[in-house]
């Protein structure tokens, strides 16, 4: 008898006979957003132009390019990263010589960040590829659906 119980626990349920149809993970927003994010990240890695740049590093560099110099705290808020994640992103960008930091002369508790010459050169190269990455990510959608999706996602975030 114990052998039958163990065997039943190991056997997968048949895909054609789910136990409940009331809740399907494939229809849940978190699941779909995660799958969409996986797809977008894979397209980003292939298309952005530097296999060593992550989407979070890219967005940080783009904002530093836009503002020239930002406190680490403000940069984190602008790109939607918590303090610990932002610290890791900045550390890796500094290790690659892409970002420089200096104490804020007006507030010694703050660190000001800016792109190095090498960081500026790289972000200029990556910015050329950014729109193509977005186009490829949104390719399955019509132009109207793309606009609508972006509007809806903006409401969520």
C-alpha cells in the first residue's frame, strides 16, 4: 500500500484533466508580466549591443546621460530601484569604469554619480539600439495595441 501512495505522489497529473478550472496561473497578471519580462530581457540581451549590460544598468546609464549628474538616491527613484539594488548596479558600473562618483559638496551624506568618458561612449552606442529592442519586444502587437499596452503599464507603475 505504501508503494502505491508514493507512486501516486510521483506521477504528474494528466495535462488533459486539470483538477480545477477556476484558477489558472496562465491567466494571472503576475505570471503574464513575468513571462513578458523574460521575453523582453532576452531580446534586450541579444539586441542592445553589449552582452555585459543588464536592463537595470542600461536604464541607469540612460538617466545619467539625460541628467548629467544625479545623486544615487534620486537615480534609484527615477529608474524604480530600491536602495540595495541601486547600490549593486552602481558598484558594477563603477567596476567597469562606466560611472564615476563624488561626494555632494552641499551634503556629505549624498554621492553624486555621472558617466565617465567610457560610459558616455557606451551609452551613446546603446541608445542607437534601444528603439530596435523595444520594436522587437512589441512586434507581436499592432501599433494601436502597443500604445495601449504602454498606457496600461504606465497606470500600473
